[in-house]
C-alpha cells in the first residue's frame, strides 16, 4: 500500500473560472512557476457555474481529486457568482465528508488573475494532499469488464 | 428450442458510404450504408415499411425507418437530428461504422396495393418511410403491378423538401402524378403554397380502386384522415405508419404498446380501420 | 415420481448439499425484511416471512444487465461470459412462481426469443414453498392461484408439523430429493386438509371475465383520472411487481470502453413514452394508470393468454400513497356499473 | 373535540361557503395502520377525512399540480406546513389560494403502530409556523414513543465506516424515485436524473449512480427541505436517507442560520449570501 501511494500520480480535475483562476494559471506559465502536471484544467465562465454534479461526475469517472477555483470574494466578474458558489460548495463538501468521503478529495481555492505564483502553490498543495490520500476508490464507478473481454474487443 | 437461442440484441456493423444533406437547415440527412460483413446483409431481408434499430456505441440505439427500397443495393436511412443517438449519427462521417439490427416491424400491405391506384400523401420527414414503397413500386420490375400513382408531398418551406433528386425524377415521369406544396414560400420558389390537406382537397382523388398511404406530423394526419373520409375512402383503404418511442424493437420492452399492439412488431404500418379500434395513445 | 418428506431440522443440511453444485437463491432476512438473495450457507435462509419484499423476477431478469461490452475505437462488441452454474430458486411462493410463468411466456413469445432471460431460466430449478397465510394486501386467490401448489415448480414444499411435504413435479426435481424418504399417504392427506382449511376468502372485486369486459368498456372512463389523482408517478409498484417487464436500453461508456445495459423501466414514469420530438402520447396520470392496469388485465392476456397480475399485493403494500390495485379494480367496476 | 371531527367540520364549512374548491386530506387506507390522500370537493364527502398517527404523506406535493382548481384547503402537519411555506416562497403557489388546516402534531407511527418515526422523534416544531385554522389545542406535543435512532448511530462512526454504511444503504435503493416523487419540493418538470443530453447518471442501480442521485437531490433541497421525512417514509426499500437530511439541516443552521419554511419572508439559504459567509474551507 505504502509503495503504491509513493509512486502514485493522482489525476486531478480543476475547474477554473475564466476571469481569475484560469488567467492565474496562464500567468503561472508566463512567469515559469513550476507546478506538478497532475491537473486537467476545465475552464468555466465562473465558479458559480460549477454544479455539484460536475464535481461528483469527475469523482465517479475516476478523478482522484477535484479542485474548484474562482475569483476572490468581491472580485467576481459577474459581481456575486462566487458568493453563491461558496454556499453551495460548503454544503457539498460537508455532505461528502459527513457521508465518509475522504477529506481533501474535493478542494476549493480563490486565485486571482494576478496570482500566478499562488496558482502554482495551490496546485502543489492540492497534488500533495491528494497524493497522500492515495487513489480514489469510494466514489468511482466500477465497470467490471472482464480482462479477457477487454482484450478481445481492443484488437482491431 | 435450442439451449442457447440467438441473441436478438446484437447490432451488426455497417459502413457509411454516402451522406446526403437533405434540408437547407442541414438537420436532416440521408445515410447510405453498406454491410461490413456481407453475410449480415444476406440475412437482412426487408420490404417497404420496416425499420431498423441503429446504434452508435456509447450513445445508444434509435429506431429509424428504412427509406431505401429493397430494389436498391444499399440501405438508406433519412435521419433528423433530434435526440442523443440521432445527434451522434449526425456527427459521423463517410467511412465511419455504426450498428444495425433488424429489419423489424410489419411491411406495407403490398398485396392489397396490387392492381390499384395508389395515392401517397406525405408531410415533412414523413416521406422517408413512404419513399421506400414509392421507389419499390416505380422500379421497372414492379411498376406494372399498380395503376395510377399520385404523390402529394408538402413541407414547411422549400428548403425542407427532402429527397429533391427523387422529387425531380418523380415529377419527370409520365406514369406518376407528383404534386408538392409548402406551408411558407421562400425567395425564388414559384410552386404551390398551402397545407397538405388543402392540396388533397383540391386534387380530390376518386376513392374507387384506390389505396391512400399517408405519413407525416400528427396534425397533418388528423386532417388528411378527415379529408380522405369525406372523399369517400373506406378506412380499410387508408394506410399509415406510426411513430412511437421504441427501444427493443422485438416486442419485449413494453414502450411502444398501444392497447394490445406493439408498434414494433404489429406495426408500424396500420390501416385507419385498425387505428379506429385502438386507444388514441399515439 | 414419488413425493418426499424432509424434516425441518434437516433443511439446512439439505440446502447446503445443493450449494455445492448450484447457485442457491432463497429468502434471506436483512434490515427487517426478506429478499430473494444468493445464499452462501443454508442457515441464512429465512422462511419466517410473508413473502419477500421484491418479487423473484430479478433472478432471471435483473434490474441491470450488461447486454454486451464494446470498444468504440475498434467497433467490436462482446457478450459477457455467462455463469454456467445452474440456479436453484428455493422458497418461492406461488404468486412469484406464477409471475415467472408469465415472464416465461413473454420472453419466449413471438419470433424473437430473449436469449438473456432464457439462458438463465433454462438453467434453473424452481423449488416452491407453500405460503402459510396471505398478507393484508394479498389476493392471489382471486386469480385462482393455489398457495399450496405450482405447476412450474420442479419441487414444491409444504410445511406441516416438523416436516416438509415435497411434491415432486419434474425429473430434475426428483434428482435433488432422491435420497429423502418417501411421503406416506397419511402425509398427503394432512397436506390436502391443510390446503382446504386455508381456502381463499371471497373477494369484493368483479370476477375476471366480467373485469375484462369492464376494462374494454371503461377505456375512456373518467374514473382513471380519479384513480390516478393521488398517484405520485414513481414506479415503485412496477419495480416490485413479479410480472412488470418494461425495460430501457442505454449505453454507458468510460473512455473507449463501454457497455450496453438494459435496466428496468416503468410505464408509471411520465417520461416513459416521451418521444425525442417532445411528443408524449401519455401525458396524464390517468392514462398511465390505465396503461398499467389494462396491460396486466387485458393486453397481456390478449397476447400471452394469461392475466399478468398474480395478486401478490406488493404494489399495494409499498405504494407511498396507498394506491391499492384491488381498490382500483373495484372502483373501475363501480364506474362501469354507474355508466350502464 | 378531537382533531378528526374538527378537520371534518372545518372542511364542511369551507366547502359549503365555497371558500375553497377542494379539500386535500387523509382518508382511510386499504389496510390497518394506513391512510391515503383524498381529494374532496363536495360537502357531503367530508366524512371521508380521517386523522390518525399514520398520516405519512406530505399532501402539499399536490398543491402546485391542482392550483388551476382555485383555492384549496389542505390538511397539513406542522412539518408539511414548512414545505407549503417554501412552495409559496418559490412562487409555486399563492398564499391566498391555500387554506392551511393544521394542528399540534403528536408525531407519526410506523406500520407496527408502536414505533415513532425517527424524523418525528427529532422534530422540534410540533406546532405549525403558519396556518389558517388550527384543529385541537395549540400546545407543544411531547413524543414519548420509542424510535430507532439510525442517525446518531451513523455519525458515531469513523469516515471509512460511514462510507461503507452509506454505500450499503445506496445498494438497497431500486431507483423507483418514490422519495423524489413524494417530496413536495421536488417539483421540477425535468429531474436531472432523467435528462438524456447530457445523461448525468446511469439509469440502473449501480451504486455510484445511486449515490449521485441521492447526494444531488439532498443538495437541491438544501435550505428548502421542510424535514417532513415523507421521502424516507415513501421508500419501499427502507433506505436510510436521514443522515443526508440531518447534515444538510445542520449546515443550514450552523453556517447560514437558516431554517426552511419557518419564515415566509426569508429567502432560501442557497438563494442568497453574505459577503462574510463561512470561508474557512477555501484555500
């Protein structure tokens, strides 16, 4: 188990708001701030656009962690989208943890367009913490395809 | 019965050989398919009126009526983009593979049609299933079996008239009376404007020795049935084909149930006489 | 074939002798109610029940079933491997056996055989169990179902004193109980007496043939809207029903690999008949209720020769708003009487 | 006068004076310890109205679908009244088109006739927050019957164990949607589980699909759930949904000081925000 965790490279789905966090990711690139390659970025117009379903679907389809990142409170391009989002996320996160999902599978951050370095820092932290949790299992949909059948239909 | 009956749910692969964009809005296209394994094609024997379950792996299956005539070499399906599966099919290109199982359902009563005048009344994409039987009758080997053939066809706009190549060919044939109409004209359109039932009333076909075959949107069917009845067509001589949400295609899943009938095995072709005895749940 | 006797105290060892060669499915109690479930040790079998909460249909027609796996890239498909180990359904009550008989007809009817159902069904043995006392929602007697016998069961158990009387109906059944002692004539008499003493009560519902006429006449009756007014449009009734067989087929994919699954569906769901175009032939609750009732009592009978209700009472039992199929039939009868 | 006769009397008066077009209430069930919803539009039928401790449904689910009938009187337990208030807040019904007949609620019993429903044992509001007529006395009720506290048991466990318990509950679910359809707040024309473009979750009873259904439904009712427990009582498989409802309720109270359906003028918790809302969980 320990060895598995050590070599484990988590897949992390990051929903980034177009106006702040996505631009922050851009800036991290321009500023050459290094961060681990574990995140798969999905650009959304606003953190308020992130439906809890998106997060759950990511987990169901095998994401080891999900990060949602938007503008700092008060800075939302749509004035208050992230305020509404914050309430929704609090409910989702607490509910998942109350049901027994590992704390840290689902994380949230505020990163502005000017915070390239902070973006890389957040990604480093998220990746580290998800790595510690090990591969996600609890919410992942099982496909139960027998190995020999998978092999049979893979051959052209 | 054998210990392991053949699995009726497995689709057979077909390759798209040609895609024809039919409507000006590009949301209706005809897909011409050929069998990947010729032996599947030899087992797939169909007659006009039948349908097949088309499947896109990962998206699902949808029942689509066969629009080609068995006198033609390849299978053709005219598909309007509506739901999950039809949208997926619209994303496909020539050379792509999709799955087909069938043919399912009953056929047009070709024996009843023999030696009679035939009147087709179609609206919009309702022409797709009728095109199969029209081209079957117009084939050199069958034309002599039928007397006068009249085709009335209407669509919302000129751009929505499907199978323009066939419409032109039918219009040019001396042994076919082809009349078309549109609900709304468009720039450059010089033809008739008006609804299909109005065209039917103007044409006033004689019911003697004539079978009417109709397919189109429910509201059109409603008025066409009314007009035909007023013209004196007996319900047994009015034939239509129903559209229902189907899933299995083989009379098990219960979805296309209308009264004791399953549209997928007892239909989709019904006479108006039969429809009158069925619950109005279609 | 001689009928047999099994002492109740030997039931567990008898059951365990079956587990070696068969997949044994029997009523098991968990969370306060009993369900037909695969049994690892016969001591789990619980016969102290009315009838399991769900019917036995899912043993041959599971709620989710992979029809085949596919690979979107190669366009290849493959059926899942099939467990060759035969199944024994033990402890099925007569209403559930009648349900299986109805499903047998449907899945082998017409030009298309349902290979998935038939593969399982043909590789199975049914062992029935007499139902000691009908529940408060049960009315199997209305359909002439005998709680103490079933034609389609290979073996049928009737408990009395410290024993089970085993009626042997088939060769396959006989092989399972070969080593057990034969039943005496006196035992047969005791069981027969038990059966007579537990004859069904009378039902305050129009008799079946009259009901068929009423259903045909009552198609447009306003009573359907009345009956359906309280229905909330869930499909719990269809899911616990031993004969409801409507299903949906959908694809699920993960990357290039996927599967086509069939899952139970229900005519009580408002979207069951919704077309892709947005047209829906059954938009009203009354129409959906009529579909369910007429399918059971009229359409299925026309097509398969039997009524597809076994009077198990499960739909009434679990209905969140107490739509009781017996009352539906009664109301319908009253409405038809009013009309004529 | 007992609650039942008083309800009948009120219903008779309302129908006689044509104050309402219909009374929705509880009628006798088809077996002991059961009731069924009844819809009464004639004064002579008010005798069909019953009241006992098996009035398990939340009848307010019928209000939006029957609103074209005109003004409707409804027999509602205090917890049901909370959902009526939510329906009014969400403009599904109008306050002056509904006549609420309520009472001090003694709590509901399970079919055994002895055990109190867990949601009733936990209920803190035995008097309706809003009503038009009150049957019986307006006094807080004590509930002394035994009940099975599955919530406390659930939350006493460690996360991994909780997840296993949650999973076991989800595996019981047959996806009949009785819980959703019994819920007055689940009035969406199209539920996310039935959408096909995109299809959010599989149709079958695969456990993660089922989990997503219940988690998202719980979130959709956050701040709107009247905690009437009708979902749990509707479940044929006895799936324990209480921990989800409990967690949502606690969050609403602790994080946002919100209780659904108590104040008709307060917006639902997720429809509003404060700039200084709970932020600790965000990096």
